C-alpha cells in the first residue's frame, strides 16, 4: 500500500507548496489528483516518485520510506521523453535488459499490440505522431510491471479525440496487471472516466480539500446522467476549494474516506 502521512514541502526560496497531505492508496486503485494552479499536485507527485524529498512527513510504499527513485514506482510525464537513438521496440524494452532476449521480445511485441502500434516496432521516435509517442511512453512504463505508476498530466498536450483514445489504451494496459495509478490532471472528464477516487486539492499552500469516490463500473459511459452527476460534484468541489470562506474539511473524516475501498 502507498501511504502519505502529513507530507509537506517548503522550497529554499520560501514557497510553501504542500502542507500536511495524508492519504492511503490501496494496491490496484486508480486515483486522480485535481486542483487549481499552485495547489501542489506536481510537487506531491515528485515526492511520491522520490524525485524531490518532502520537507515534513513521509511517503511509504509497503512500509518502506521513499526518499529516492524506487524500482517499484514508474512515472509518465506530459512529454513522452522517448530516447531518440532507439527504435520504438527498443524504447519499450529499455527497462527489461535483465530478461532473456526472447522473453523481452515477447513482452515488447505484446505491449505494442495492446497500444495499437505493432507495425511501428522498427520506427524511430521522430517518425511518430504525438499520440503515438505517448502510447509508446505508456507501454514502456507498464511493461516492467511497476507496483505504482504516476502520471503527470500525460494527455494534456493532445487533442480531445487522441486523449480519449489514450485513456482507453491506458485502462486496457492497466487491466493486465492492475498496478496502482496516480494521475495528476486538470481535466474533470478525464478524472471521472479513469479514477476510483478523485482527490481535490486547494492552493497556497497545497492541501487536501475533498475525497470523491467514483462509484461507476468500467467501461464508463460519458453520456450517462450518473457520469454527469460525478462531474458536477468534482466541479463544485473545485469551486469551493478556491473559496477562502469555505474551511478545510476535517482531516479525520478525509483520512477515513481515503482508506475506504
């Protein structure tokens, strides 16, 4: 289980980016983190990834404290960050060098097929569209079977059609091994279509405002009244999170909600 206990971050320039963030995320759960600018979403993700140590509090995975990049935690950024000197297949297999060559080839071929790029195995990253490159990045991150996969607005630079297509591919790949997914997004529709829970944050300093459980089966129908109800709930929570007259929620209540499965 991934746990964050009173995580805070203050940068050397005095910016107080994150304050006393606590949550527990069960194995296989998909959680979306959403909030306005300056609410510490990316700071929190970097602390979970071990890329930036928290000033206060702890991040633990299976009771081991995370203070540096961890083999069980993968991350996908907004940009695909493919290695330009490697083919598509070799980019996906980059983290599998310890496996026998035949096993590695089989895993890569299966991943390429799952993201609809079986015919691009020998292509170079420069020959791919933005959506295709991000599909390769998703496959590369999931092929080593991480316990936790972090996604920092991975679809935000793509058009709406491509974004929906990649959301479907992500769920398809996730369903193979069901790692824990933590998605930072500004897109309410994306949060509701993907997540089991949405964590709404409020800014300056970034802190948890509300936990919204999305009780919808998959695949989710974006046109259904229930889907629209959850979107309205998240949008209302985002509006309230920016209202300084609305007090922070009771941490004890949110902690209990965060652990509910």
